C-alpha cells in the first residue's frame, strides 16, 4: 500500500447502504477523503440515499475539500439511507445503475452498511463486473447478532436508541395530555432488532434513573420479534382501575420497547392499552432517527485507524482483484473475504439473530 496510481482505475464511488449507526457519516466522509488523497482514482464521488444514487439523477457528487470540511464533525444519516431499493430483483433499476456508473466512469464502488447492503452487493456484483465495475464492502456498520458479523453499528444503535428514549420520555411521561397513566411504545427497527432491544433493556436495567424517574418508578416491557410472549400477561401489566381523583397517577408510567417484526404492532398496543385504562404514544427509533454527536473521541480514533488500514488493503487489492469484503475479526483487525461473505452468513430467509446468554436472560425478565 501507499503508492500512487496513474488513474487507470477510473473513478470511485463511496456510499452508505443504511442502518442505525451514528458514526456512518463520519466513516463515509473519512473514507472518501482518504481515497481522494491517495489519488488511487482520477475522481472520488460520494452517493446519497444508498443504492438510490445509482438509479436517480442528482444524488452523486464529486468529493472535494469543502465537502470534507462540512462533514468532518457530522454524525448520523447525512448521506441518507434507502431500504426499499433492491437492484437484485428489478432488472430495470439494475440496468439503470450500470448505465449510471458508465456515465461517471465509475470502476469501483465502496459500500458500507449492514446485512441488507452486503446481501444486495453479493447478489448484483457479478452483473457489474461484466461491465468492468467492481464492489468492495468496506465496513460492517450495522451487522449484528450474526456469527462472524462484528460491526461498529450495534453499540452505535444502542446509544442512539437510549438517547431517543431519554429525550422523548423526559417530557412525554409527564405531559401526556394530562393522562393519569401515561405510556410510550418505542419501536426499535432493523433486521436484527432483538439484539438492539436486548442491549437497550440491559442498559436501562443497569441505569438508576430514566427520564428523571427512579428506575423502579417506571414499568419497562420488552416485546421481541423472535421470542414468545403472552397478550394476556401484557393486558395484566397494563390494566389500571378507574381513578376517582382526576389527574392523580395510580400505577407506573410505562415504556414498551417493541422490536420491528414482532407479532403485535404499535397501533395494536395502543388499542389494547386503551382497553385496559392506559393511553400510549408511539415513537419509532429507525434508520431515519440517527443522532448527532454521540460518538466520542476514542471511537473516532478507532474509526480513523480502521479506515487507514482499509485504504491500504484497497490499494493492494484494487489492481487486479474482483469484488471483495473487508471484515473485522475477533481481534478487531481487518481481513479480506469473498464478496459473498456476509450474504452467506445472513441469507434472506430463516435467519435468526443469536443473543448472548446474559441478554437472553434480561429479555426474558421483561417479557410479558
């Protein structure tokens, strides 16, 4: 690594596939800056809104110093996400994406994201390679709960979720239209959301205060996507008797943490709770609600060091190799794997995230 090319590798495109990760924009901007500085490619572009940048006009921009200065301290979803674009199942969009790459003379696409991003890359990269365009999955940002799937994103998603819960709860639990029995349903989104759910509950379990309440003053209920729970027990947890004293709180304010994909929806919980005497508001903590400024200086340094190593590997492999994936191993060092690595670990169907025993135990404690 470290050598300068003669731009014979065309142009590069860097974009973020998606997922709740507050360090995503920081990572993308740092990677684009270093690829540009190394002059491995004639031009380095960044794409906005994930794979949409290849199918819609105006979402690819040439990277420059002014953009770097604008994004250097930005965290969250600055570059956007798009979960509904699936080039593998839409030949029209696939052809449009390849045509777009040819128009910009893009020869390498550097992608960071989660399991959906890596799977889509695995399913389409051969079509691009036939046209002289290669992929590199540069960093697992939001792959979690999968063997071999270490990622920056899980801790980031948990911190972002806790921040949202604290912010929303601090006002909503006290000012819910004068309701005597206030509650909030937070939907945690993502494919492996039970992993995030378990970590969030674990952190709340070890927290003395939640939104100015003592921990034992708030009722916390967790409803995962991949574990059994009882509607009857949920009703019992939410049931309150009529209160003759208007405005007095009898019973505990309640936070329900709901995994996306669970067998009950936010709307159904609201209706069920109303029948039992409680009034809930709902809030989704999803890929759109990424939080700025959560990543500390130590994490920044780790990301920068990882990017430096990534770029060195890219310099060595981009000369004549086909598409490939960079992964973090158990020692947090980067290794090079096949382009299908994460897709093989994480197929479209029948994949269930695994939880550590302590997290499994915590979830079971808070299940209705």
